[in-house]
C-alpha cells in the first residue's frame, strides 16, 4: 500500500475523518477521551458527544417524595 496514494484519496474525498494504516476504530477518537458513532461536523461526518445534541434540564423536587 502506498501511503501517498491514500493521502491523495483522503484529500480528494474531502473527508473530516480518514483512517489510513490503522484500525478503523482509531477514527472514533480512541485515546482522545471519548468515542462516538454520531455524525456532527460541518462536512457531515465526524465525532460528537452527547452534549452536542441535548439541552440542559433542570429538575426540582419539593415536598414529600416516595418510591414504592
């Protein structure tokens, strides 16, 4: 395999994530603190965390609370 050809291919595809000479899970951010299968970069592919898709929620409890 010619790494220069793979580099040309990645540039032509304009991919945000392109794994070459490594297992495919390296593109998931292994060792970078989080791994995600979600789509979220401006080009339409990429890594995201749950915080990219959720709103913070505030929950209050006043008075008697019993689960039974």
